[in-house]
């Protein structure tokens, strides 16, 4: 009997060791299962390079037709997928229990999405984009046209094959390696809603571009012109859900990913367009493989102590610290920045101070509690381009001095002491003079 028990103990010990290793490596900020909706299964092969790059990074893809009658995003109150890829621009309606509201609720629940449209975009796709802060050109026949910044292979065409290079300046969204080659784009343009500060233009059209029907003569000024046209935009919601919206499904196709490119009027040609690097880096950002922050081990205490008090007294010296990590795609790494601030807040910030870091993820700050009592909050509100937002708040009361905690003689009260004693002295002298002198 002893031998089986020893084997059982060894098995349990090995499982615990594996579990501890897993905890040490850390889990990613998002799940890895994606639902890919297409309006034609041929898209699976025509865009296989993009899908292959997602699978190579460990993402689990499930392909379904957009009008599948058994389609569902959740079951028994639990979402079945962690992200959504909508490559079905022409579908008029989704199958099963999925509709526009279901997709928006999916995003509201903190999940991510990539949406690609083209000139055949349906009202359903346009409606989802609008709810995400992006408005496609209302003309259903319109496409982005540029007679200057087009790919030279289309010299005799309608100049709808755009060679775009006006990219957002953000290493978090596009990666640290610069995209040297222009990005090929053929599709419809959109405008970012100016009232939505959460939307960013990642790939913009040039000042010479406009949106119109390439097969008809212009009868009026186009509604979208110049750099106001966004070709690819991203949106990060307040719940840190991320959405990428592209006006071109071809942007992700094998043909554009592998094609060479030469911009019209330029002598420089590239053996490979920048599409592959562009879609790979932006998809890493969308699915939280980069730019995701987390805060742990929030602590505060009086200077010289380690225990967290239930309340502070006015004029106490305190220390506040928090650890901030960034997901690198494989593990959590210390996040290093010089713009993380702590607020000591009651109706308005009484203390606003930059936190220092030792570059091992620990941010800390020391300050004196204001000479105001009430219910305060420690607040860290951190928003930086491309990164998930951090919002930390912890409530703590601040009390005044108790009656036995004041100084025996307060320096600032010396004039009042002097006034009191001088009054008593003057009254004594007056009394003596009044009683004994006539």
C-alpha cells in the first residue's frame, strides 16, 4: 500500500509544480478564441495568410458563414468567444440570434473586433461602424480615389488602388519597427466622428484623395475629401474593448499582402507592400497582445510603517505605491513611464503628484495629508495613446486632531496668550488704582 501512496503523492506534487510554473509565467489579458464571420467561405483561402498569422500567434479561429441559422455569440449567459472578425461586408443580416445589437453588446462586454468593409457594404455593417464612431460614405457606389498617391500598376485605371503611407505615429499600435513600404488599399473611406474622442485614424488618405463613384463624373463636391478621409481607424472603448474598422477587405487579402508596390511618381519600388506588417501589428494591438496594462499590489501607509491604516490624520506623512505591468505578448513585463500621477481627491484634487519608479514596475509617491478633514480618495487615472486605461480609486477618511493631540502651546496662538495676560494685568492695575487712590 505504501508504494501506491508514494506514487500518488509524487503525482500531486508534479501537478502543483506545473501549476506554480503556470502562475509564474502569467496568463494573458484576453482569451484566445475568435469567431470569424464571412459571407463566402472562399474568403478563408483568399485571406489565408492573415488568418495564418493569427493562428501562428496562438489564436483559435472558428469560421462560420454570417447567415448561419445556428449562429450565436453566447450561451447560458456566457460568451463563447473572446473576439470577433467580421469579413462579411455584403451580408444584409446575421443568422441565428446575432444582430447589430448583439455585436454591440459583445463589445460593451469588453470583447474585441475587426471589421472590414468594401464598396458592397450593407446597411448592417455600416450601422455597426456608425455605433463605433465611424461613418462610411453614404454613397453606396463611392470609393476612395487618388490621382496622385496611387499604385503605379494602376496608371491606366481609375486610381482606386491607393498606396497609403500616412500612418499614425504610435509604436504601441504599429510596433517599434517602421513600416517602410506603402500600404495598398482599395475600398471605401470613412470619417471619424469628431465628437468621439475614442476613435483614432491609423491610416489616413492623402490631401489629394476624395470619395466618389469612379465610374461617374463628379456632379458636386464630394462629401469626403483629403486627409479627413480615414482608410483604417481604431477605437478603444472606456471598458478597454478594442475595435479596428477598415474600408477595404482586400487590405487583408493574400494578393495585397504579397504584392509589390510602387507609388506613382516615385522611383522607389518595394518587393512587398506594407500590408502584411500593417495588419499583423494592428491585429496584435486589437487582440491585446500589446499595449495592455494592469495594476496590482496597491498599497498606502504612514511613512515609517508598513500596515495600512483605516484612516489618516491631517498633516500625516504617507506613502502610496502600485505595481504596473505591460503584456508583451508572452509575459507580463514592468511598465516604465514618467507620467503616472497620484491624486488625493475630495471633490477636487488636494494633491496631484507624479509618481517615481525604480523601473521594476513599482511606482511610488510620498506626500503630506492636507490640513482638511473629510473622506478622500487615492486616485490613479492613467490614459496614454494606444494603452489600456487604468482607473484606480480607494476611499480613506481623514480626521482632525483629537483634543489630546494638539501641542501644549501653539506658536501661532502666542499673540492671543499675550492679549489674555495683558488684559488680566491691566484689569488688576486698574482695580488697585481705583480702590486705593482717590
